[in-house]
C-alpha cells in the first residue's frame, strides 16, 4: 500500500514536470509543441554527455543540461516556429519535424544502445518498510519544488502577471505594452527547461536512448487532455490521477497494461468532459 | 477545387502508362519492388489527403490504420491461414473499426484533440505490439505471409491498378457534393453547423473512407513484404505520408499520389546515405514548409495546364 503511495507520487511528479511545460506553451502561445518529448530526451543526453564524456561533476552538469535545452527551445521557437505561427498545421508539422530530427541526430551520434548516467544520490532509503532509491525520491522532491516555484513565479512576479495576461488575450496584452514575442521566448525556455529537468532526473533510473522522448510525450498529451488544455492546475491534478492509476495497474495487474491507462483516460475524458477537468475554454 | 477536364484525364493516363511500363526499363525485380512500394505509398498518401486535406483535420497517426490493415493480413495468414485474398476486405474492415474508435470521441470536438489522439493511439498500439509479443511476434513481427500474386511484375500491376482506382474514387468523391461539404467544413465549421449540416457525421465518414483505403494499402504492403512488424505503426510512417501530401499540394489527391511515388523513388536513391535518410526527409519538409506552403506537384500541374484548357 505504502509502496503504491510512494512510487505513484514519484511518477506523478515526473509527469507533472512534463505536462506543465507542454500546457504552458499551449496556453500562452497556442503552440502545440510536438517536440516536447525531445526536450526530455535532450536533457537526459546532455546529462550523459556532460558527466560521462566531459567528466563534469553531476551537481554542475544537471543545471547546465537544463540551460542548454532551454536555449535550444528558445532557438527553435524563434527561428522555426515563429515564422510559421499563422498556420496551426505548419506549427504542428515543424515541431514534429524537429522532434524527428532530434531523435535521428541522437541515433546517429550515440547509436541505439542504452546509456547510463550516474545517480545523484547512491543511497537507498527505507520509509515505513518500503525501500526506495534516493534518486527517485530526489525526482519527487525536485518535481514538487519546481512546480511550487513555477506557481509562485506566475502568481507573484511582474513577469508572471505578463505571462498570464498574454495567455488570456495576446492582442490586448500587446496593447498594454507587454512584449508578447519576448514572453513567448521566456515561456518556451521554461517549458523546455522543466522537460529537460525531468529528463535529467530520471536518466539514472530509466533507460537513456534516442526514442525515449516519444512515450513521455504521449503521456504528456494524455495528461493535458485530461486536465484541460492550457490549465496548469488541471495538468497537475491529471498527473496525479494518471501517475497513481498507472502505479496501481502495474501493481495489481501487470506493468504491460500501464500503457493502456493513458489511452483509456483520454478516450473517457473526451467522451464525458471534452474540455478536461479544469479546462476553461469549452472544446466544442 | 476546379473540375476535371480532358487534359487532366489525359495526364493521368500518360502517368499510369509510364508507371506500368517503367519496370521494362530494367528487367530487375529490384525496380519492380521499389515501384510496388511507391504505388502503396501513393495509396496511403491519397487516402490521408482525402480526410485531412479536405476537412483540414490533421491526422497525425495514419500509421494506425496502415498497421491495423497490415497486422490483420498478418494474423489471418499466420494464425488462421486463410485464403490471402480474404485479408484485403478484412483489413479494410478492421481499419474502419479503428477509425470509428478514435474518430467518435475526438472528431466531435474542435481544436487539436483529433491530431493528438491519433498520434497517441498509433504510438500506444506500437507499444502494445511489443508488449504482447506472444501474439504479435514482438520486435520481429509476423512472418510467412503468402503472396497474393506470385509474379512480382503482375503484383506491381495489380497494386498500380488499386492506386489508380483509389485516386479516381477519392477524386470523384472530392468533386462531388460530398467533397464540397468537406471543404466547407475546413473553411468554417460553425457556419456549416448553422446551415444544418451534420458536421460530425461528414468528418467521421470521411475518416472511415480514408482509414479503409489506408488499411487496404497496409494489407497490400504486408503481402508484398510477406511479413509485418511494429515499425508499421511508427510516427515516422505517419510523418512520411504527411510530407508526401505536403509536397503534392494539400487537398489535391492526385498530387499526393504522384509526390508519394517521386519521394519514394528519391529515398530509394538516397539509400546510400543510410541513416541520414530521414534527415534528408525532415529537411525537405522544413524547406517546403518555408518556401512552398502550397506544395509542389499540384500547383505545378495547374500552371502547366492553364494555357491548354
């Protein structure tokens, strides 16, 4: 029982980090970023390259990896997505193209074999009789901290208020003197950074390989649809629901069936409440 | 969309004749095989174009229908070992069933739900193929399908015939009252609804047609390769098809089919580049997105024939 509680919390935290960035960039810039999974994969690979090839100590490599990927996200938004923003299809195509290009680039440079990243914390902890690796616990703590910081940032700072304003009405925000394009860049950096951080944090205990970004991205879609496109609290609630139901399914039936959970969740949500748990805009 | 004129029909006959005679250039099974794959991609691309090109609802998981059709053929051949010809109608049926499964919950909605749901569904089905490897053969897939027609050249002609019929049927549908409604939905869904058109019905029906042809192509592919494997469901297959339609000119159907043939030939020529192949593909897509937003084949044909009509 306690095992479900802890492992469910860990996967919920990782899903939440992925989904929040995805929903944020959609909510603010209306960009449906199909390259979101590649940020996650790039984060893991950046951590691998920095620690294994350049021998950078891990506590330094992690923030560096996050910054690099955030920079990549900003460049992608500025030069590839922004010129095509008038057409939704073109944005979908270009971000999908980027994600394929990243996957292929990783495949060509690193090959398809699994890579290992050293753990941040090697110790195992025991909570109430349940053994859990320190790395998983770190992922949980870091996830909660990142989400809290993000929430405070958006609710309490001037920049956060500007982001909220743009998400509500980009045109009116522009008239008020908010530089919308710069806001898009900042949001893209945050979005790419949190996805990369999730990748860095899971890299020691999950497999690092070129196609690792696809499935988490599919999960992020599912969470965002369940929680409501563009709603951050919605996606956090949906992350908890999905993280826990997957853990319960894995525990009670078999881990093979977990992939079905997100599909069922999406279908049920779209049938019963298409706008998601906390979606503001009606979807139909 | 302008109506078909004599010049279009003449052009179509010339293209089909060239394609039918192309294997005579070199008496090699290799060329015939490549051309067969070209024609199958043509079926996939034109079927994608019919639904997504006309209604503007981007289907990012066409490989779901392709894989469903191919695996239907695979299961029929390896488990029940039925007459191989039975797999074609069965593949169409199963693909249509999948289209209903995804289409019903998502096509009622506006927004990107359909695109996301299709992408996720195809990715998850690929995973399921690997997870339930006892039944699906896992990574290796299913082997030992029987060819529909033993002679590869005759099979190529058969597939080319299917492609021609597919393009003709889809073009006629697109030209009809039906196609007009689909394009009206792309233009303004709310107005269509206000005019009393059952928008959801038309979207789902067009997805069913699109899925049926994709499944047919999948079964043809399975009986060409004589095996099926999980990469058929992959996002790469879907995106390859979308790129072909983009190059052909969205909403033109014949453009999609011709672009599919040309691009498949191109990738075959690029085989020397090995793993860089997909890179070149992705690069083509980016260039076309930036410089030719209307595609290449259909606008070119329109410009060529403008004087002649």
